[in-house]
């Protein structure tokens, strides 16, 4: 007899069906797992053996073969423990095939038989829903899996047990497990407010434009000017997540979490990796091809402070995802893609010491210090920043003054209105306008066109640079409620684009 248990393998955010086949045959006592298992899967036989022993059961003195089909698909992770254990119980007669057949199973087993959480409960639940199956998973993964709608009375349901024994008793009908409730991420009560920013009128405006159009922003200024403070307040002026964006963020977080238990996203992610982060940490990869910071920042903000201090190879790896909104990780056995539609915000100093603009504080190595520092950034990377702005130090009189800046809710209202206009007009943000749609929706009026023509004669703009000027001008026009960009909208876009470091 061969017992069959349904589970999944993960290829990016996609859950691929895997058939766990358990076969018992007379012969020398052995326990073999085949089907391209990695080390964690191969070690599952010891965890399963101990978990069954904790229930008072011993494996039969037979040749046990576990096949993970399809056999040519690499299997990674510890979530195969629970399906293997249930398959053995079916093969041993402890459960019937009819009791487990309607479910997809995933979960790791502790030596005492407890079910411990694993990543990927949400994509596994969505795959189960698509195949009209239920899901058996650890109790800690139940609230996450409930987002998929499997917990609805019209669906097969979710069995989220804290131990192997509890799941077996539920399947036998002797002790039922209550359905899990959906877990929502709680909004933070201490949201950062733009009202805390004193002065910096130009940079505040650039931040609002970047938020309204989804543009990449680069801030340059001396230490203590407020670059990090400004960047950390960007999520507070971005619009609320749509249901689709929530699901996309949660799918990636579910796979990126080490031990599961992810809650449904409530606000846009803000990722700020340290400048020592490797290329695999930023774009994704590693032995198991996990999502990197750019994917974890999907539909949110990726903030890179001290931009030139990041490894150049890691920064240049961002160039393609910035344009395509996705990252592809190539491995010998498989290619994996993750979504990575993030808004890049970066900050940097004028030079290594940070005081190139202040003769009293600058180091003695100028201008070589500045050239070496800026030289770490490639031209193609700098070309992908729509808005580049200098952030000067705030005078002490403004710092000590009682006048506060405009609060985040008022700015967020304008940003939401501008974004709604963009989605209604072109079904995408201005930062993603391209091709004929860009020249159709961002064509300036006659005065704006005359200004562009004069600039084109005096400055050497790349095609990408010209397009990005049009995109920023279109966003400025949306904030001004204009049908077409005017010269007043074109001028700031050119000024922000023309800043060199």
C-alpha cells in the first residue's frame, strides 16, 4: 500500500503541489527519503520518528520509503515533517486515506510531537484554496493561513493544531480544533509626523512630490541636516494599502519570515538596511533564494542611508529591479522571481567627512576626498533617481522657533488625491509612465515645451533623464490640479534633475 499526502514546495511566492508518497515493504529496517530533498528534509525522518514515539507509537520494522513527487523538483525546508508523519500513520493504519485526502499538509515537528511554525503558510493556503482543499498546519500559522479565505464555512477549512496528537484526534473526530481567526497587523500609535521637521521647505516639497508620483528620491547634505528624519516620515504621507497590495506584501513577508506567524499588512513597509548589507541581502538569494530587502519593500519604501558606503556591486544590482518592478534569481535547478515594486529613497553626504560645503569643517583632502566618495556611485544608478535635492543644515533660529511644519495628514490628503488622479487617468503612477503613454499624458503646454526646448539646447540629457523630467513635471501638475504640465511644473523638475554631486 502507498499512502498519499498533499503538500507544497515554494518557487518564489508560488506554491507548487507536491505528492508525499509513503511506502512500507518487507525487508531490512530502513527509512529513506527520496525526491531531491535538502538536508533539512532528509533529517525529517529523525524528527518524525521521535514525534511518533512521543505519541506512544513505534515505526514498523520494515523498509520505509518516502518519495516527494515530482522527483526532479528540489525540496527545501522543514515543513515536510507533518505530511510525512501523517502519511506514515495512514500507511500504518492509524488514519484512513479519506480522513487526510481533502487537505494540503505543512508543518515542522518537534521531538515531543509539537507542531512548530514554518514560513509560507499564506501561499500554501492559497494553493489549497485553488485546488479546493483544506489546510493542516501548526497552530501558530493558522491566523496567517486564514487570510486566504479557507476558514470560511463554505471552504474545506483549516486545521491548525499545536501537536501531532491534537491533529490526529481532530481527524478521527474525537477532539475537534476550533478554526483560527484572521490576524491583522495593529497600526502603530506613534506614527512619525512631518510636523516635527523644522525648515527644509525645498526638501519637504521634494518628498511630497516623490510620494505623490512614486518617484525615486536622493537627498544630499551634511551630517545632521535631517535626511534620515525626513525619509522616515515618508510612509506617513503615503496612501493606505489596497486589498491587493496587502496580499502581495503579506505573501512576500510570509516567505521571508524565519518562523511564520506573519500578520496581514496594515501599512506600507519601510525597509532601511545597514550599508554593510550584501548583494544577496538586498536583492535576495542565498542557499534557499529567500526574498531580499527590495522584495520585502514591495509596495513600500526602501531607504538606503549613506548610499556610497554600500557595496557597488550590490547597488548596481538594483538597477534592473527599479525599472521592471521584479527580481529574478537564477539557480542551477530553478529560476525564482519575486515582486520588487519599491520606492527608492537614498541619503548621502557631500563627501566622506561630510563637510565639503563648509571650509571651516572640511578635511584637508578636498577635492580628492569628494571625488573618491562620489565615484563609488555609478552613473546609471544616479540616473535612476527622478528627484535629487540638496539638504542644507537648518539654522539654529529655525530649530528653536515655535513654528511647526505642516502635519502629515494634510500632506497625505494631497498625495492621495494626486495618486487617485493618476490611477484614473493612466492606471499607474507617474513614475511608471513609459512609451507612448508618457508623451500622451505628460505632454507640457506651449510655455513648458518652450522651456524644455531651451534646456535641450544647453544641457546634455539622456533619454531616460528627459523622460524622468516629464514624469516629475506631470506629478507637480497633478498636485497643482493642472490638466497639462506648465513651465512652473517643468522648472522644478529640471532643477531637481540638474543637481550634481
